[in-house]
């Protein structure tokens, strides 16, 4: 059953996108109650008349704007239950109007924290009335529609236009759920500001791997990095950030020039080493621009303006770097929710790893190192440039889920296969990825996280143009692959160190 809106309360910090909604409300004959700057914007710039909230409260905005809407005339109109005779009688007695739509956003607390260290300015951006009105409207979703963020303006406008101001219970409930999430995120950000990082032992996350899962982080993220901008790190963000930092710490041991890497679902989907950071970014992105969308980015160099401008062209969740120059930071902060993390100069990760399973905890030491030996086993010796690329590729492969194959050419990941149930499937996928983005595999090297059980992998890779391989060795049929490489004068290196990653 639909419910028709008759009145709306509009009080927002961000005005962009509000004008068409106000005009539609006016066209539908819906009374708009508003406050201060929002009322001035709607009446003077949009030309939509409003009723000032002070006509309901009979009080002006006081205490420098700290108190505007905190009044029974406002909250009674939001919280009044239309089906409760007592509620309706009291509203009539005290001349409290029914408020059917609440459009309220929150002061930019996180943005202020990112922009200044002046506590007085930060404290004034702790919204009181906003969260209260949002929570009240969301609580009374049976009668009230609430919109708590400008990201939902388009959906509201569509609803107002198509349904002529009527809403269903399911729609009001869905918007209420979003509203509670907005307030939750806001409160967590304020809590984090007031909590000294060293004493922060538990951080409740928005949700786990999926929205229906609860999650928390226990530890001290501030020992590794400082968050300069963006929304709260999610469960999945943290998992990807861990994977990215692990790779960065490894790749720094072999890199001679700036490195940029892109992660998606804990797998590195793009990485390159080039003379400049911008070139590294461009080469990393070119390796798989499709998978890079929505990824987590990491680099070992300070991000400059030219690189930031190039990065700005795609959507990503997190960027991790040892620093950002001022102009780069300004450019990257243009997107409100984008997470920017600045790594501390010297960081280390725990040597002991844990995973909960089967009602217990599984522990192991971290997978450290690249190779145990560099043993030439093929039909020719590797060149120095091939050796550099093989060691680079082996580390990249180490950070892909098993079964894993990494194809690297000139210090650029050009194809990868990961998480496959057979090694030959991982190889086929890696070759297909390289072909998808028009990379020639002539001159590329191949790394495998575990041994080749047969010689079919080297045969298929050779047919694709690859003539240089690195793998742990250890198969009872190693000789099959060795013989094929010797016969065809292909280079192959055994490392005697497997890098499974489950």
C-alpha cells in the first residue's frame, strides 16, 4: 500500500542535486519545511518557497547554529505514528504537522579532519541535529521516507517523478536501512578521532565480506599507515591492503625504479617498474585495465601531480603510498570516498600468520623470500635482463592465489592466471589475458608458484612465444620439462622454493 507525501523537511549541507527535487516537491504540492542556508538556497536560487522551521519551533537558530531543529515540533512531526490515535491527538493538540519526507545530510566531519588539525573547527563539524533527525525518520519508516546522503538524490527524484510523491513500505524501509548505515559510519569516524590510535584495539567495520556479515578489526593500523582521506576501510579493503603491502615489501627487494601495483580481490592484476612513477602506473594499468576498475593501488614512491592526474581517470577504492605531494593530494581528494593511505617510512608485518577454521586457529610462519637457489636447468643460460625479469615475475607470482602463473615482459605483468584448479588452466588463462590486451609474449618470462607436473605447460607457453621460465621444481617428472627446454634451447630456472597461496 502506498503512502502519499504531503510535507517534507529539507536541511542539508551539500546543495548540489537538490534543486530538481525541490521543484518536483513544489509541483506535487508538497509543503517544504527548511532551515537557514538550505531555505535561502531553495527560495533565492531555486525559486521554491519554504516554511522556516522556526515557525514550528517559535525559536530562532541559536548558539551559533548549534540548535535549530532540536524541538518537539520537529521531532514530533517525524516520530508521530499515524496509526496511533494518541500520537495523532497530541500532534493536533500541540499543532505539530506530519512530516512525511526528511532530506537531511551530515556536516563534513571526515573532510574537516583531513583538511585541518584545528580541534575547534573539527568539533563544530560534529553534527547533532542531523543524525537525530535521520535516526528518527528511519525509526518511523512505516510513515516517513528518509534520504540521508546526496548519493540517493537521483533515486528519490525518480521515485517522486514516477510515483507522484507516493511511496511504498518496502521503499521507505530500504531508504531507512541506508540512513542507519550513514549515521553508523559517521559515528565510527568521530569515535576514531577521539580515540588515541595506540589504544585502539577493536574497530567495528560496516560489515564483513558481504553486507549481511558482521565484522571488526582488532589491532593497530596506525602503526603501519595514516589515513589521509576517504571513507572507513571495509573488511574487503583491509584484506586487499594487507596483500598489497606484502607484495610491496617483497618487490622493493628487487626493484631499481619506481613500482606501481594494482590489486583486485587480493590478487595483483597489474604491476610494472619504470623510470618514472607515471610510466609505472600507465604500464601497470595497461596490463589489465579491465580488472583494475575498483581496485586497490600501491606504490613505493611519493605520488606526484602528474601521476595523480593519470590515476584520477579511473575508479579505485584505495591508494597506498609513502607520501603525496600537495597538488597530488588535492587532485586525489576530489573524490569524497576515495581512501588515501600514507605508509610509515619503516614498516614490518607479523612473522606469524593466523586463520580461524574448524572451530580452532591455524598458525604458520610468513612466506618469506623469493628463491633458495637460482639453478639453471634449461637448454641455455639466462641473460642478466632475463634474470631480473624472472626474479620480478617470481615475486609477482608469489602474491597470486594458487594455482598461479605470472607472465612478465620488461618488468610489466602482461598476463596472469590465478586461483585455478589446475596449473595448465592457470597458464591458459594467463595467455588469454595477455592476448586480450594485445601483448606479444615474445621476450616474456613465465613464473609458476609450484612445479610443472608435466611438460605440457612449457610446450603451451613455448607455442605462445615464451622462452624463459622460473619454477620451484620438485616434480617426479621434472626431467620431462627439462628435456623439452634443452631440446628447444629454452631457459629454465629452478628455485627450490614453492609459493602456494590459498
